[in-house]
C-alpha cells in the first residue's frame, strides 16, 4: 500500500512540474512579443486576476502561432486589450417619482 501512495505522489509531482514548465514556456513566448513595460503590466495582471491573465496569454499564443505579429505589443496596446476584455457597461439607475 505505501508503494501506491508513493507512485501517486510521484505522478502528482510530475503533473505539477509539467504544468509549471508549460506555463513558463507560455510566459517566455509572451515576453518575446511584448515590450518590457507591457510585460511588467502583464505580470501584474497575473497576480491580480489570473483568469484574465490566462485569457490574454492564450490570445497572444494563438496570434503568435498564426503569424500575425508584426511588432511587439506595447503597454498602451495591452491596456487597450485589458479594457476591451474587462468592459462592463454602467448600470442605469432610474428614479420613479410618484
């Protein structure tokens, strides 16, 4: 029985290591296609909103794979991407008076 636990732990550790390595590869790819300022802001997004970070990262990877990058993403462009992805219209509040 302890051997099964040991094998399960090794498999789990291997999975985690593989996941970490994959994310590192993705980050390096993103860094290649971003200016330094944009990459720093991108890492701040990673800390504050991991889901948004993953959405942008996947978008960058798919764009890179399709060969549509002509130049690096600037910080201003990243801010525009962030604003488009996080846009929520202001709710309208109406007061009805009797």
